[in-house]
């Protein structure tokens, strides 16, 4: 069957290929081409393909010789090709021109190495015959990535352009500069032949005539030329395919196994099936309920090891944040004593009281109990905020159905807000219940008789602190943040906080103590973190303006997160170190200096102070116990029950099933891509099975001495040209350059190219033949043959310009296997 060659690769002088061109040849009953960047358009006119390549190149690189590593992906479907992937790379340019960067040579070399480094690629190292072979960039780069020479085939071009009396016989016989797989000589069409659209078959005939008529090549003419290169490449590709099949099969099988579970639910997928939608809706709601419960109650699967989440954060609110808020109310000792004294005096009125009035105790206690409302309501707000985050996290799995996710979040969040109001009402009711009756007969209440005795015992305990066992409140790592650089800068220490002191050690073994700071007269304050710091900081200072540590009036302690800062603050509060009062409170507190108490009033204030402390401690203990229980019962557990039993009904009542279960575009695309990949992997495995049973491999040639590749850069290397009778080269015209022939780059076609690179495909199901098709099949065997006479005239008189164009930069081509898993 006679068909015309498809000439669609851009041609010209200088650097024409400025972006990698990945050309996939795909066996098909129809003939057309398509680009990945305009996948919906099919090109049947291959002149338009060339124009599109040029336009796409200019779009990224500009029109002034710029380059880019971003490839152009082109697929050619034809009944005359095997499944094969070829990569045409920019030629190696030494001197930048136009918009090219100064390091153009290194950028192009890096680009080429990215492709030829793949073990699944075959490398065609193309060198012109009129160039010193030992200085070939193509052979040098091939040696770097293929030191054993298993993937490299040498190709010698421009044999018809050598000076008269010289030849490349020693090179082609693999004697002068040997390669393991040897060299093959080819003769390409001239640029004039290409411009004149000379018939490829005539070019093949001219190439054959050149080798048969040349005295240096006629004895090996059957091993030269484009047809022989086709046969050799076909056999090497076959060998390479067989060698790479086992690892490729294992990789494809593992990919297929990873997809099977997800694909199982899509195999019989019908988007508009109401049964499927109902089943999916039920599964989604059930999964949402399970996820919500796991995040609240905790679960061993998919544990977050980076931060607290869900129930753990709520637990922290219950047992750290809420107690911290409660303890903060107790730190203003002076204000409390002043209020007690005012209450006692106001109750006595104009009379001088002989006894401590219990009404003062009740008034102060009620005022302290009312203060519990604010931290209690704040605790509810914090829990609601965490529940909202849990709902949002759980709803992420509903992302395939945007409307369902939106409605689920709205319904559950609305229900939580309703429960929030009822929970707050219940908590306020608990506090009002405590206000309604002051139970001074509580078993833990010290009573009036013991209040004075308790005060005395506390004073004795403070007087002899070293005689009692220190209770450790907290241990952990903190960074002292405000040590100057001259003194070592910020350092991290192991801190131990007790009821009497704050100590820090070199490490957690607590053997080398650095310092012990007594807690007397210490307070804490917030400190803004530095501009360049990501740590959260708080400070400790002495209220009497004394140095806290060495020459520092304040030490700044840094933590990794705000949660750690809050936790340490709560620990300091338990140790009796309270936050700094606001300036306004300090000014009000200054009135204390003008207020004096007689000894009897002072004893009464101390007694009521102890009574208030005892009773408020009882109330706090009760509230700390009831708060988590109330929130869990009225809010969290009710929300769980609502999701399990009522969420589905609310979803059905809010919208129809079809709108709820409408897939997002991303999910539909993901499903289609997954199914396409799954079928491509199965097809690839079937193809591999067919290839492994139907191909025949040939043994690898024995190694050769190719050390010349390593020493060739020294400047003294053998020349590839050979003169039969004399070693002195006669004068002659400068070697001319011919442009490569048009057509698909199955065989490298550089004008002065140092490298071409070949990579074997994994063909899809073989066509009529397992090798490259015969000469009349242009796509499987594009020949490269000149139409000019076999020999070149002796020379051109001086001053007469050459009619041939200047040499084009080296242009490499890679041939590699078509990968079925990537075709779609």
C-alpha cells in the first residue's frame, strides 16, 4: 500500500526546536493528530500540525529564539505506525542569541539529561561525519547516563559532505572509537530537497546508491542506511521491551490493586439511578454520624498526632480552660477584704458590733457565686465553637455532593445553636439554685468555730515551708526568651513548678538545677511575641520591683502554642501566682491605703474571709463537676442522638433527593479519570502478556574499550575522518550542512547534531507486524536519504559563498515506549 510521508515537524536554520516535543505514535484505523493543549480538536491536515507546533512554541518561549523545558504533547493516530513515543529535544547551543539566557548550554543539557536518564529509554547518539567524534556532546552525555553502553547506538550523518579523499570507514567498522552497539551511517536529504518536497522513495534509492558506489562503504552497504537502522532499532526496542517488562508488570499490577477497591463502586455506576442515590444518601449520613461520634469519643484509627482535635479539645476546655477562668476570679485579695469590711460595717450601722455578723458572710458569698455566671457561659461558647469545627471536619467526606454537605452542616449547626440556648439556661439555673440557699451545714464547710483556727494553721505552714513535702504542680519545657545574645541568647530548660517555687533544669532528668525562684510576690502578665518569633510568650515579675533572675526584672517564658500558655497560666494560678491587675484596678486599690481597720474588725474580716474561701471552694467544686455533665447531656449527647435518628428526616424535608445527591463536577471528573486509568492498566497488562509470548530477543553485544569517551575532552583525540593514501588533508571547501528530512522523528535528524535519544515503547496490541513496517510504510520507517550525487566536488574557489545554509544546532531525539497507562 503506497502512502505519502507526513511532513509536519518545523524546519529551518538555527535552533528551531525550542521546546521538547513528545510525539506519541498510536496505531489506529483512522489517521489524524491531536495536541494535549487542545485535546478536543483533531487535525487531519498535517500542515496545520506544523503551524500549531510553531504557534505553541512561540506562545511560551516568544518569537526571539527563547527556550522552555515545558513539553508540547502531540499524538499521531495512524494505521501505518507502531505504538511508540519519540521525544525531539532542542539542539545544544553554545552561544546564546535573541532572548536566550546566558546559561543556555547548561539549561539544554539539563533538559536532555532529564529524558535520557530514564532506564526505559534508548539513546541515539547522532554525530556528523565531518566533526571530531571524540568531541561529540551526544556521546559524552550518553556515557554519563549509560556507562555500560547498553542503551546507546551511534549514528553518523553527513557522510556525503566529507572532503574528497576522506571517509569514516574506521568509525563505521567500530574500530577507531568503538561503541558496544556500534555505529550506523545514514545520508539525509539536503535542505533544497526538503524545500522541493523530494519523494522519500527517491531519497531512499539515492542513499542506497551512495553506499553501494562508495569504495570505502560498499563492503558494508548492507549494514548502512536508513532501512538497516530501522531493523536494528526495531530489534533493540524489542529486546529492551522484554527486559523492562517484569518491573513494568509489577508496577502496573500494584497500581491496579490500589484502584480496584475504589473502582468497585463505580463499575456499574449510573448517575441518574434513584436507587443508587438513596443508598448513597443513607451511607453518607451513617458515615457522618460515625465520624462525629469517633471525633467526640475518640478512636484508635486515623489518630491526629500533630494537634488536639474534637473530644480532646473539649476535654481541655472542661479541665483546664474552665478551671483557669474560675481561679482567675480569686486573685484580688485586697478587694475582697475591703468588700468584707464594708459589709460588716454596713450591717452594724451606727452600732459597734461585738460579734461577727453572718449576714456579711452571706452577702459576700452570693456576690462571689454570681461571678461564676460569666466563666460558665464562656465555657459553653468554647464548646459550641469546637463542635462547629467537628461538624465541618466530618462534613468534608460529603464533598462529592456539595448541596448535601451544605444542608448537613446547616441543619446540625442550627440544632447545636438551639441546644446552646437550653444549656445556658440550665447552667444559669444551677447558679441560681446555689444562690437560693447558703448551706452552712455542708460537711466540707469549716464553720465559724474553725475559721480562726484554719487561719492560724495556714500561717504556721507558711512559716516552715521546708518541713513539708513540696507538691509538684507541673513539669515541662519552656524557653527563657529575653536573655541577651551576649549572655547566650534564648535557651530552653526543663521547668518544675511547685506550690512554693519555680525551678528549671538543664534537662528532664532534673540532675543539674540552673535556678530556683520562690513564688513570693510574683505575678504573671501577657507579653507580645516578637516580630520574627512564632512562639507565644508570657512574663513573670516581682511586684516589689526586685530582680527575678540575675539582672532581669522580668523573665519571659515562651511556648509553642497559645494553648500551652493558657495551660501554664492555669498551673501558676493553682500555685498562687496571679495575673497582673489592670491599671484602673490599681488606682482603685490605692484607696486601701487610706482605709484603716481596728484589731477587732480585722479579726472579723479574717474570719469571714476564711468562711467565704471555704464555701466558695465548695461551690466551685460543685460547678466544676456539674458543668461538663450538663454540657455533655444537654448539648453533645443530644446532638449525637439527633444525627443518628433525625438528621436523615430533616435532609429529606429540606430538599428533594435529586438535588441533594447531585455530584460536583470535580467528583464526576475524578470518577471518569479513575475508570479510564483502571481500564488502561488492565489493557496494558494484557498487552504485556501478548508481547512476552510473541517477541524474540537477541543477545547483547560484548563490552568494548570505550575509555576514549572519558579522555576525549583532553584536546587530543583521533579524528573520525580517514584518508586512504595520505595523512595530509587536501584543501577543500568548508563542510556544508544539510537540513534534516521532514517527517516523524523516528530516527534522529540533526543538522549538525551531537545527540539523538531513543526509548523503547510498550506497544499496544500489535498490528499486522511486530517490527517496523516495510519501506513503503513511511511512518514506521521514515528514511533519510540525499538526492544529490554520492561524491562531493573537490572544492569551491575562494570567495565564492556556500549555497548551503549555516549549521543548525544539535537536535536530539528520544524514542521510548508508549505507556498505555498514560495514553489517556
